[in-house]
């Protein structure tokens, strides 16, 4: 009985260590900021529903890139750079859609 508890505790520690090793706080924060920009633009009418759907799909692409980078347990410098480039593109798209003059 004690042995299974020890094994379970060790497993939980191993999983949490792996999760912290692949942490991407800067990427996560930027994704949250960009999602908030999309939501705010949609709420104020600067971004139409169709534009918002397109921008959200771009955000999902970045999330997919992040998940793929984390899959092997280590996010490399090259993977971070690729994700950052895609986030830069997304940021420009959001800005363009917010300021293109199209309203709801």
C-alpha cells in the first residue's frame, strides 16, 4: 500500500517537473494579450465577427505551434523564434483589422 503511494507521488513529481521544464510564460502572456486585443476590438466594433474569427484562427495556429514545440519536453531557441515570428504576424494582423475602418 505504501509502495503505490510512493510511486504515485514520484509520478506526480515527474510530471510536474516536466511541465515546468517546458514552461513558456512569455509566449503565454503574449497570446493572452493578443486574445484580449481581439476581444476588445470585437466588443467595440472595430473588428467584425468575421475578422475576429479569422484572427482567432491565427491565434489557434500559434497555440498549435506552441503545443508542437512542447511535445518533446524542450522548447528550443529556434522553436521560440518561429513562434515569436508568427506572433509578430498576428499582432500586425490584429492592428490592421482594428484600424481598417470596417465596422460591425
